[in-house]
């Protein structure tokens, strides 16, 4: 009787470039193979920024080169017109593989497509938990249990205690409190940020230059520029970027992490999110490096805690929420907003200087920091009553670090409140006054942040007050938002009517704002 040989195909996706991945262990080079696919479908699933496409392709090709150097059997498919799932099916059948192994994808759509292929052709599928994260899906589900409120703060404290991060020997928080967020919200001085130590950026090598040329040729109509493409595309570069941040930028990161300034695209931010999300960096080594710098340079606890909260807290939390609530999360629309995304989200061609600056920077680099995303582009999208799916697709397309597991909860759940407070306690809305306080964007804008209606009224301000009027009952019901609607009492009834009339005209002509 002929012995049945077990033959394994290992699928590596473009955001799973971890050379220490458990799926790369125990490969029998005589019969097994690794598959990586560049699918044009992934670049076109949403209208992706050229820099995002280039980042993925360059990082994948560098990673493939690393696998080949280690003598691992690799099938690498370049720029296929087929989907990843279609290529996967072809290779499984052609190679007569009996088993398919992969790390769980960071996108629900891909997870379901891979499962469907394995089921259709009858191969055994082993979809492994992503060991990159601190918290497994099972652990997160256990934490959720029957909780009525799912809030980051309590999850974050659990992660700190469990992993011994910024806690003393008795499990108490270093510095005497768990959260120093209030210390990390200051705007830049009136004269601007001054000199900022530059981040570590990388000139394109031969592989990246080839990719940049391909992207320009294949995706000429896609948004964004490649002129300033200097992102890390290898683990070595990612480690250099981390070292640069902790040595030269971390000390001044915290206090102004929410601040914005024209011509200052990066501030003191780490720019490590793309490397983390591609798995070129492990969050454990990032946190270890930050803790090491804290001790070495006696850094401010508020800065260190604020950064670690983003990695060990929010990043882990939204990943847990994504898989807990999918696929419903992608359909959520708490306020039933239906407006179309204004065309200028893709061009920056708007009279609002805050949006012009933020979107212009995003088109140039494929990057904006968290406050620009939440309180400028996201804030306006919520106030302008834009259909959440259109906004989420834009975020997924336009940012180089956007992978659905992290992008969708941030956009739908936090920026747009589309999940209706499922894991956020309030809608994150603000008027032009907040933009003025945290940036210099308003200085050169034709709109006035303190004017609520009329020709010079700031659209952000007008729509903010209109939103409060429209949802007054909801805001008054919560102690966290009651003060916002209390301010409506200071606005006369005629002025409130004028705000609503002006907002109605704005909402009907968003493309001309």
C-alpha cells in the first residue's frame, strides 16, 4: 500500500513579514513550500495610496530575499491579476499539497477567503493565532465575558499587570497612576515647535527603486506621491528607526503628541506603526526599548506611559474588538449617516486649511498622526454625516500603516462613533476652537473658528453646533458629554436656527467647502 505523504503549503501575507513566525518552523524543504503573492486586487480593493502599495511590495520582496537566503522553498508570485485566494487555490492544486498553514490574517475578508479555498479543495487548514500580539483572541474574549461596558482603561491595566510593564513589585503603577494622558495634550508654543530631531528615514535601494517605478507605471491614477518614499522596508531598517526614536525623539514625544503645525508632518512621533503592522518589529521589543530609554535617560513618566499605552493598550484593544465584532463592525452606522465622501478627501482641494494641510501631508507621505486622523479628518467626517463605509475605505486606502484590524475599529468605532459607544464612551467631536488651540492651521484660513454661521463661519464649528443640536438628548444623557450640550444654553434660539440653516446648506454642498 502506497504511503500518503503529508505536504504543507505555508502562506505568508504581506503584513506577516516576521522571520520568527511559528509557521516558518518545521518546514520540510523536500516537500513543503512557502507561498507569497503580490495581488493587484489588494492594491485596488480600496483605491490605495501609491506609497502604501510600494511599502507592501518592497517589504515583501525584501522578506522573500531573506527567506531564499535561508534556503527555504519559496513560491513568489509577482503582480498577479488574480486575488490571493485564487492564486492560493492554483498553487495548492498544482503542488498537490495536503495541508495549508498560515497565521490568522489581519482582515476578515481574507480570513474567510482562505477558509473557503481550503474547504473547497479539501486540504487541512491550520490557521495559527498571531503570536505577534500580547493578547490572544481567546484571552480577549475571556476578558470581555459579560461586561456591559468595554473600555480601554481597564483592559490596559490588566495588560500592564499581566506583562509587568510600568508596575512595581506589588503590581502598582509606576508614578502612582495608571494614565498620564492629561499631561500629554499641550499645543506647540506660539512660535511653533522649534527644532525637531529628525526621524530615521531610508533612501530607496535597488529593490525599492524597482518597486517605485512599477507602482508609478501600474497605478498611475492612484492617489498620493512617491517622491518622499523613505519608509523602513526591512527588519534591519525598522530596528534602526526604533533606535533613533528612543535615543533622539522619545524624550520630547509626549508633551506635544497631540499638537499639529503646518509643514511639520512627523513632529516627535515614532513613525513605527508601519513596521509594527508589517511585523518587521515586535511590540515587545519596542516596549523594551522604550523602558530601557526611560531608565537610561531618566525620561518623564508621562511620555513613556503615553507611548506604551498606544502599543500595549489601544493597539491590543482594537485588535481584540475587531475580531470580536466582525463582520458587523464593518456595517455599523449608529447615526445612519448617508452623505458621500467629498471628492477633496482624495486631493486636499478644499478651502478649510486644517483639512488642506492634513490631507496634503497624507497624500505626500501616506502618514498623519493620531490627532490629525481623529480630530481633523475623522471629526469632520462625523460632523458632515458621511457614510461610515466610505470614510473607512478612505482610511484603509490612504495610510501606509492601515490594515483593517487596526484601521476599522479606530475609524468606525472611535472617530465616527458608528458602533454607538460599543467600546468608546462618547463621540469624539470638536469645533474649530480645538483645531485653533492645537495647531496653527486656522491662522491662514479664510474661515473663522469662532464664527458659527454666515459667510466666514468655520465649517467644523458650524457642523459641531449643528450636531449637538440634532443629538442633544443623547449628549445630555451622558455625564461625559452633558457639559457640551450645556453650552447650547448660551446660544440664543434665533442663532441656533441660523446654525441649522447654514449647516443644511453645507451638508448639501460638501464638495464645495
